[in-house]
């Protein structure tokens, strides 16, 4: 974390960090996923591609990129780090019944 005169805040909750206090850097990438299957809509491949091209023409470059790739780099406090970890790693269903 680069030192700056501006007070650092948690990206998620806005809590201010104390100098020398505990903070976490969250770096993540979201990439579109293709499972190898294209739904059969009854349209020809040319019609399907044409429809996709029309949809793309209505979108900005930023909107298109966001559909395919996003990169995140945030500083979060310990509480938000714990909540993010719980969200990304929910307990196994079987563990809850024990």
C-alpha cells in the first residue's frame, strides 16, 4: 500500500484505516465463461451472429469490455475481508445440519 497524505478508507464500508493498522488488498478478475454450448434457437448461424452484432452496436466499448473482463484492486478492512471470504466460501450444506 502506497503512503499518501489522504486518509485510506475501506472500499466496501468506508471505514478509515489507522496509520499502521490492519488492512487487506483485494485483487480479483472476472472473466466471461463459455461452456462450449450454443443454445438452439432455431435461427441460422448467420442470423444469430447478425443479432449479436446488432446488440453490440448499441453498446459502448466500456460496456462490451465489462461483459467480458473486469479487474478489481481494493483495500478493505478486516471485517469486510471476513464478510467477503464468507460470501466467496459459503459453508457446505451438510456442515450446517451438524
